C-alpha cells in the first residue's frame, strides 16, 4: 500500500499529520448526554476516542511507516548476525518495546537471547536447587555476551506421586516437552538451557530439545547427600524403603523408624540411587548435551555453582557458532 501520510518527528516518535474532526454520528438522548459528559469531565478519554476514530482507516499505513522508520533508526539491530530469531521473524518494533518493558535494554537485544527452561519447584528435592542455580546460569550468559530469558515448567516427583498421582506423572513428560517447544517457538529464543533432574522431566526436555533443534545445553541439580547416623552407618535413598519394610515387620521400633524417615532423604538433589533420574541425567551427559559429572556431583558443592556458570557461558558460544542439538546428538553419540 502506498503511504500517502506525512509525519512530524517529535524526538524519536513519528506523529502522523492528520486533521482530527469529531465524527458526525446520529446520537440519541443518552448518546448526547454521554458525549457531553466525556467532553466536560473525561477529556483525555474523549480525545482518545476521537483519535482512534480518525486513525482507524490509516492503521496499516502508519504501521508500515513505523516499521520503515525503525529500520532506519536501528539498522544494526535489524540485520546484525547475532540478532535474535524473534527480532528477525516478528515485528521488531513490538518485540523491542515489550522486551524493554521486561527490563532489557535496547542495546541488550543485539545479543543472542537464551531461553532457560527452569523446572524449579518447592515440592521436589531434585528440583528445589534450581532456584539458586539458575542465577549462576544467567551470570554466565550475561558474561559471555548473551541475554537470559527464564521461564518455568512443572516438575513432578515420582516418589511423592503415589496412588492416583501416578496417573498424572507420565503425561506430564509430554506436557513439559510441548510447553517448552511452544514457548521457545513463540519467543524465538536463539539457544536453550534446560534445567532438569528427575524421572519425567529430563526425558521431556530432551524431547523438546530434539523438536526445537537449536543450540542446547542441559544442567542437572546434582545428587542428594547421604545420611550418616550417630552409629556411623551411611544411609542413602533406597534405605528408606528398606526401613519401611523393617518397621512393618517390627524389626525396628517407632523411634528408629521416625529418625530414618526424617533423615535418610537428607538434602535436596536427586535421590541417591541409580534410578530413572540419575540414569537419564547420565544419559544426557553421555550423548554430549550435559556437563560430565553434572548428575553425580553433590547439589550443594561449589563445583555445581561453577558448573552452572560454565553452562551459561558455553551456550552463548554454541549459539553464536550455530551449533544445533542435532549437530551434537547424532547416531554415533546415541550408539556410544
């Protein structure tokens, strides 16, 4: 459409040169009363209504002119190699404006945007640590020249979801995968970091990473600490199940069982056994998308915090080099 409008610049804003007139409308008694009330008591709302009436036929022309003006003002933002897919694929004026509303600066938006799929929750020990670890990931992303964009997904605990709860756990794997894929495509993230630990969350996020096929790295929360009893015996997660059986056949008393029940699951982190959570975490390490030792490292170690920062830095480097998930997870890596 040919742009027949003229504009006056007011700083960085374009003001269309339009003659604003009150539209002629047949108004009844109450319509005239409302118009009179708005003019006298709500002048701002009245002027807004009149402006909208006048601008409506020209909205497409105004939007095209605004787009052209933005490209003139910020050509490096619209065409730079490191500009995000979101900026290239969508209306940059809206994207830049709304990202500024989130606290990002316009100069930040020249950098790769790294989506962080965080599965933090208060009610799963394998995922509770992500509340702190995500901050180290973000630090690494900023330091390496990217910008972090965190969002969240569910993280059910299989150990807690017994009985009827088990009917809802497996479906959440697909829910997590679809939610991440939808969010990442909607916002056009350039690269992805997946924070996951437990049984259905790691597979769900691997499914999402494969579907998106963007630069991707994983980080697990690390392992739960063992429990050392006053007698010097070391207990890990499977011992809780053994203690339940021992209590049911009266091999241990109520006091001992209470001590085991409250202490064997001794900290946050994945259950200290080679169950599904640790199996899938190690699988992610072996295929090359998760740092080695991420799964078996204690959740509270300083090494885990450093590892999280390393992941943030590394994903920016992979994104700038356009190393996709499918470049790392190949047939040979899966055979290995």
